[in-house]
C-alpha cells in the first residue's frame, strides 16, 4: 500500500488531527541513556540528533528547547511521492502568519505549529476539505 498521490484527493481527505500535549524540538549528541519510547521522532543530522518529544519529558531530561509546539497529523495516507501537498498546506498556513515544521513519515504528514496557532492552523487545514 503506497498511499495517495493525487493532490486534489489528498487535500480533500487530509482530515487534520490535533494530537494532545505540548511538543518541543531538542538536540543531543548521542541517543545513549535515552528511552526511545519517550521520543516521538528523531533525525540524525551532521551537527546533532534532533529529538521531537513532549515538553515534560524534555524538561525531565534537562534538554533545552526554544518553542513549544502543537502536533497536527494529516490522517490521509499520503504517498512519499505525492507532489504539492506540503506546498499547498504550508502556503495556506504562511499566508495566515503561521510557521510550520513538517515531518513526512511513511503513512502521514505531521505538522508542528506554535501552540498559540493551533486552533487557527486546524481551521485553515480543514478548509481544504470543504
């Protein structure tokens, strides 16, 4: 099952879902002594390993972060080869003054926005299906 590629179908059926909790992006040099079950996502870059995790876990681990974010999942199963989905929703969010950080995983696209923008971001994303 490779996911949907048709942009019109993706936009009409993306059904954004707000995941409860406050999330932060942190960096570490190594994953040693970290419980991977506490980490929502991570990505190894040349400079460091980026972690995305709940704010309370970051604080428990004494990890620095700069912004508290909400996590919105587009529940449609999008193909990794889909063209234009990220551009369409990021343009709509940016036109409304909302910054977004996007992670494309195997099944879904995940959007992180500042907690102050959560309600407005979900409303904007829901407009695509109307």
